[in-house]
C-alpha cells in the first residue's frame, strides 16, 4: 500500500493512501476511527490494520473521503517526521566524494555505519519548490532511499530490524556544497549546508510491495536522477554497503526509536553533482527541475527557486 499526505481543494490537509488514481482520506472515510495524520497512524498501525484492510476492499469513488488524484495536491508523506537521520552507506559515494577533497576512505567507515541528524522541520514534498540558500552557489541534489520506523524499539539487533520498518520512500538530501565545505573544516559535520531542505515522497510504500525486488536482505531497485529531463545519475540500491537493518541497529544503540522517524541511506554512487563533477553538469540554479525515480517507489520532482 502507498500511504500519503495531501491537501484537498478546500485546503484541508489529510492523510490516507493512494491506489492508482484514487485517493482515500482515512480519517474522513472511517468517520474518525482512523488517525488524522500519518505519524499518529504509525503509532497505532497494528490496531488500525484491520479497519484499513476493510476500507481498502470496500470503498468506491462515491463514498465520503474518496477523491480522484486530480482533486488533491500531494504533500510529503510525513510533513513533520519525528526525526531524520541520514547515513553514509554507499561505498562508491564515500570513495568519490572524499577523493574530490584529496582524501581516502578512513578505516573506521568500514567498522560502523555513521549518520548525522538533519532538519526534520524543513521537509519538502512532491512538486514543492526548494529555495537555494542565498549565500550558496553550489547547490546539489542527492539520490537516496529512506525507510520509516513503524514500531518503537531500543538496542534493536540487525537480525530483527526489518520488523521495525514500516515502509520506504525516495529522499533528496539537498546540499549547499560551498557552505558544507566551509563548515566541515571545523570537523563537526554538515549543518547549514543541509539545514534548508530535505525532500521525501511522493508516497510511503509499505515494505510488502518491495518483496518482488528483494535479493537476500537487499533490494534490486534502479535509482535515477534527472535535471531538466536529462538523466545524470544511475545506480542501484543493491550496491549499498550497509543494509537498513545495520543502520537501525546502529541508530537504536542505547536510544529508543519511535514510529515516524526517518532513516536515509545516503547517496547512491554517482547520485549527485559532487561525484559527477561540474564538467558533467553545473551546480543547480533557480529554474532547474530535479526528478528522482526509484523502482517501486515512484518519482519525486522539485523545482529550484
């Protein structure tokens, strides 16, 4: 199932799911029995599952809370996630990005999956405009997958971590590379270089929908990024070095994870202009349209202003 958050023509923001071109407001369609937003739904998902299945099988386009896709505007599936951790899990990206700075991959990277926290209050959704920071000239996209935590847990072993994943979505970790380069010389990690926007969407896909693409504990998912219709980045999720299970084990060590927390994979190899080089494509400018497309997860498009 594909879960969404959307705005209807009356301006009301609602949550529910989408099936082809039919959108269901789960709160309205259930007469208030289902939660009004997706974070609240994730907190109660186990108890709500039966009613969701019943409604999904019985609703038609004449029922209250059922809309056609052209009657709504899709927003980020989790407009205000509980948190966003972004990992650094693709070896090719790490090697290339560090080589651009004259650095090798440190041995510690192969010992533990590492992450940083980004701004969970600066989330963008499909077709939403992203403003280039006024002091930046080196704006970049990052082609990533994110998983969303669906069950509370602490000190979760990797062997059990899949049980804590509710689903997956596309993630674009927008990066102001010039700001990032300046501040990371201090050694603390990215802050203002990432603070202004992260896009997720267009929907949150439950993990059962990706079973056809599963290989062992990974997924064979093609990943592409295009700027103004020209494909620049192509990769595959199965090339990831650390699985989401390993990331969750690391993130939950001595910390409780809660439903609605987002965990990003980091950038797939070749998945940003930093890796490709400005001889392949210049940094992003106002007016550019960036589209990320991943097998099974849809297409996420944003325009730079």
